[in-house]
C-alpha cells in the first residue's frame, strides 16, 4: 500500500484508534466521582470500589508487556479486535453487576486484560497506517484522546450519576466498542510470519509478577506507608509492606532480565529484547512518558479534590472547571506537529515540562482560604499545554528509535512506563497530601486556645495513621453527632480548611519538582524529527 493510498483513510484510522485509547482511560476518571453511588448500588463500601480501581490498574500493568508480544504473534489488528471484544464483555458485565465480585470480574479483570491487548497494538497500528511525516501529530492525537478522557471523565460521570445511572456509562462503552470493531476492518495490518515461536511463558510470569508486586505496593502506600508502617497498619519485619513488595518486585524483574538474556543466547524468542534498553533515544522516550504520566496522574488526583471537597463543587461543575486543560492539551498535541513539523522534539519536550511546572506553581501559590474555583483556569491552561506538548512528540520518538518489527514491543513497554508513572503519581500525591494535612491539622489543633488539651491529645492519638481529606460539612456532621461543643467544632473546621490547603500545596509542590527533574533526563530526546 502506498502513501497516497493511506492518506485518505488516516483520519478514520486515527478516529478508531483514538476511540480505543479514550475508552481505556475513561473508566477510572468516571468512577472517581461516582464511588459512593456505585458502592451503595452494588452493596459494598467505598473501600471496595477503590479496590476495584486499584485492581484495574494492576492488571493492566502486569499484562501490558505480554499483551504487546501476543500482538506481534497473532497480528496487531487481530490483537486489537480481540482486546476490544474482551473489553466490551467486561463493560457489559460491569453494567449488569449485582455485587462487588461481579464488578471486579468485569471491570478489573476483563477490561484490564482487554486494555493490555489494545494499548500496545494501538502504538504499532499508528506506525503501520500513518506516513512517517504524519506520525508525530498522530501519536499526539492518540495520547490526547486518553488524557481528555481523564479530564472529562468527571463531567461524564457526574451527568450520568446525577440524571441517569453510572451503569449507562458502561453500556455506552459497549456501543462504542461495537462501532470500533466495525471501523477496525479499515485498518491496515502488517503480515504475520507463518511460523511464530511460542510465547515465553516463564518471561511472562516473571514480568507480570515483578511489575504486579511493585505496582500493588505503590498503590497501597497511602494506607500502609512507604517505609515505616502506619499506626495500626500491617508490617513485615518492622517495615511497611509497600517497600517490601517494591523490593521483591524489583528482584523478580532482575530475574526476568536474567531469563530473557538466557533465552536470547539459546536462540529463542524473548518476551522483550533487552538490547532495546541500550538505545538512548528509546529509553529517553520511555523516561519522559514516565514523567509525563506521573505528573499528569498527580494533577488529576489533587485538582478534583480541591474543587469537589475543598470548594464543594458538584461532579458536573468539577468536570467543567477541568475543561481548560483538555482544550490546550488537544491544541498542543495536534497543533505543534501540524504547524511546526520540523521543530526539535527535545525543545518541545523541555517547553512542555516548563509549562507544566509553571502551571502547577501558579496553582499552589494561588491557593488560600478565600480563593475560588476560578484560580484553576490559567494554571490548567499551562498544564494542559505542557502535557499536550509531550504527547505530540514522545510516541513518535519511541517508535522511530527501533526497527519496525519491534514496534509492538515498544507498545507494551511504553504503556508499562505510563502505568507505572500514573500509579506512582497518584500514590505519591495522595501520601504527601495526607501526611501534610495530618501534620498541619494536628499542629493547629494543639495551638488553638479554643481546643482543650485533652481533646487535642485524643485527636493526636486517633489521627496518628492519617487525617481524612473531608469537606467541612462532613466534618461538622461527624463532630455534631459526637457531641462536640460548638467552639471546638468551629476551631476544628477552621483548622481543617487550612490543613487541606497545606496538604494540596505540598502535593502540588512535589509534582512541580518532578516536572523540573524531568528536564535532567530530556537530553536523551533527539533534536531532529524522526
């Protein structure tokens, strides 16, 4: 197929693949604003739904490398289609789920496995259907589709939960999957060799186990603590299970590397060619993906908390306030490759990191007790532009750094890096936020003359494991039911207001520092377009 033949169908191909990317990242952002409603509907607790969200991320992280390899064995388009069928079955199961067990089977496992087949295939299918000169823009649009799903997910979830049911979101996903399957027949697929070596089952088991243990430890860090176990929390030889699982997962990943080298020496087909990691541009692209999704996930964790809990906005209003980020993200992801096709990828990445840094800094420096929702608009415009700038370059950088036959492996590794970044970003922002909030709240209570010393001492004991990030209305209800005096209640409300902001400032400051840290690794990004 010639370039001229491909061009007329490029828009349709990108629509199909972008819709797949959109679906893969929609669920968590939709469910984050509907957790309480979903929990009541399926007869469980908020913790139960958070467990399902955690398992969804975990299954994707564990399965992504293997999913990419399967795509190279059976064909990228076939892997994409099979993944869509599995994902659609998971969405339908979730929509009909009568209890938490069925919800976890449908959402966490079936959708997670489907995503592990779909996402790596998308990377390879873009490379196989878009001419080289159009790939930076194509990858930018694909990445933007996923980020926009995160940004508008709260709005979709708020509308569905308020006026219909959260179940209709998953019914809608089934309909979108059917449309994607119908359109996927127009996607061109590279031929698969007649004789394919068997899947490296030992390598798959080792990679899934290592990544799964490490990611699970990170995801539970806010409850367990990173190194020192939280009060009344679990411990292993005096350490938090988080650091133990991360270390164990790292050891298993080292064993995975040893095994893969052994397979290659024997002339077999490894799950991942470790020589790829000696490629400076490829590892640079993966590292930047990690930084992008770490900061991005941290932002999408903290900003909705500020809008919905600290300011008391509804799910719909929260989604609308986040929309500026989606606008500049899409403009940057599509516009930079279109209007500046020959720009240096390294320069764009550095400008993107600095734009993210500027947006985050302007946000946490604007936060005070009298600030309203309007303070997020300009910072989100900067942050969205930065995320879009990185998205416009990184996909093309990683794919062009390796031979065409390794593009599916790139997809698996690229999405593993993004999942790791997103997991650590959410966990880090959450743990820093709670730690700073707890310290600020307890210090304020101890120093407040309206709070009796015995009450302050009791609060110190009860909140030693971490103070909850709750609204003043919920805190007031809890204190009233506990029979606390009006003076102490008002003092606690005042301290909670300031402590929430302190927690948000600390979490955002850490994200800003990480965005700056990314600059030190940007030297591996090429200075010329692939």
